[in-house]
């Protein structure tokens, strides 16, 4: 019977080749769709997360009006809440804070000034003269912006006495020693400074005086000194940056929920130690957007797979009817020679099995190659110079 199958294959190879081509095309299409729906679906979300910019994934906690005795504990608890919300991803944190305004005597007019601290100040400001402040010095060391130094006539070595706070329960004055003059670097977040890094504002409204006052600052001290110095913090901002360089899709799903609940949890943790607290982040929206895009892609792939399956089945059915018609006289002759239906069925099964094995052997590498090609194509909206995306 195998000899009969082999001889018939040699005689009818064009028809068998056409059947094989239809089977290969259909199997390859289904293989590509399966890869797109499984392996690539997860990789696409992971790649989108890994390539997101800092402003799309950073999680920032804002707290307003923190009394001096609570400043250190509020900062520590806020950091812990943010890093916990981003578990299991490792996260780095950076803090920025400003004190409430203090009276600034000795200027000849009604004036106020404020203290600030910025973590990793070296990456956010360029020293012009002097050096950056060190923690633990007495009096407290600080640097000022060039504009502030010019306006107040300050230089390295100057000492400035800041008066009582403009607060409901003000603390005593504080003396700072100017150890440097710095220039703010662009793109370093100085727009969130109370004076937007202008250094002074001669028409500042502090909310307590009927007339505008002169405002100067920031006097940039070390973060440890400001948190431990007893000054009331007007605002405290801590930003956590998660490491999403090698994310897992299940971890991404987990972090969406924990970040969405971070604001409520932080409020419960801080309680009445702060007047206002809020956690803001684009991370959940970024990850959910990638998930929604993947759902649209999945629906499109399923539609293509369904169409391909129907077309392949139709083509194979038509090819089967064609081959049955071609082999009608041959089957009648074999039956007349005594070949039973079981033997004919066995020959048909052997032939179909051989075609299926060959189609699978060709379709597997073809599916992988086509899948690799598709996942390396740039999206249509990208220009010729845009980076390509995988997955």
C-alpha cells in the first residue's frame, strides 16, 4: 500500500504540492496569530512599560503644611509608602521641600524669605562660587541663587538672620551661613519652586499682609538640616522613580492597583500631621493605556485568525473534492482489482498524514520568521527616522 501511495504521489505531485501549499499557508497564519496572542501580547506591555519616560511612570507625593516636629517622620513615612506602592519594583526617591515664609529683617522694607532643600542638588544647580552646603553645620549652611545674591548683596561667608515664621504657631528665627552661589539648571524642576527660581519677587503676596511684600529665596540648605531644624514646611514633595527596565506583566498589573490606592493609604498613614496630602502619578494610566492598545490588537489578530481559518478550511475542502474527482477512475479500478475500502482509507490517511507532517515542518519556522519580521516593523505612524519597536 505504501508503494501505491509513493507511485501515486510521483504521478500526481502538482496536485499534492498545491494541497501542501494551502496547508502551509493556513498553518503558518494560525501559528503567527498564536504567537501574537501569547508571547508577543505580554512582551508588548512589558516593552511599553520599559520604554515609558520618567514623567509617565514617576509617583509623586505632595504634602502641605507640615509642622517642624513632624517633618522628619512625615518624610520617612511618605518615602516608605511610595516604595511600598511600587513593590516588587525597585524605586529611587528624591525629595524637594520649602519652608513657610519668614520675616527678613535688615532690608529697609517689609520683606520675607524662605528655606528650601533639594535632594541631589548637584544635578539640579551649577555652583558659581563657593561650595554646596553640608549637613550638621552651625549655623546652618545654605547656598543662594545668583539673582538673590545680587539683590541682597550676599557673597560666600555672608550670614543672614531669618526672622519668625509667618505661621499660626511660629518658631524662633534662624541664622544661615552662605557657603555658595548657584545657578539653576534647566529641566531640573525649578518651576515648582515658590518663586520659580527667579530668586526674588518685589510684589509677593504672602496672604497675611494687605500690601505686597518683597520675597527672596530660596536659601538652599541640606535636606537633613531642614527636616530636623524645626521649620514648618509649606510643601514637601517626594518623587519615586520605579525601575521598569525588566518588568513582568503580572507585576505591572499588581502595581497598577497599589498605586491607585496609594493616596488613600498615605492619608491614613500621615493622619493629622499634615494639612493636605496627595499622591499623583501617570503610571496607572500609562500601563492601562498599553493594556487597552493590546486588547485592540488582540481583537484584530483574532479576526484575522478566524478569517484565515475559514479560508484555509474552504480551500482544503475544495482541494479535497478536486482530488476525489481526479482519482475517481483510479479508485474504481483499484476496487475492481480487489482493493478493499479499508486499504483505500489507509492509503488516504497515510497520504494526509504525510502532508500534515510536511506542512507542520515548514509552517513552524515560517511562523517564527514571519512573527519576527512583523514585530520588528515600525508602526505606520512613525517616520523614517523613528526608533523601531519590538513586540
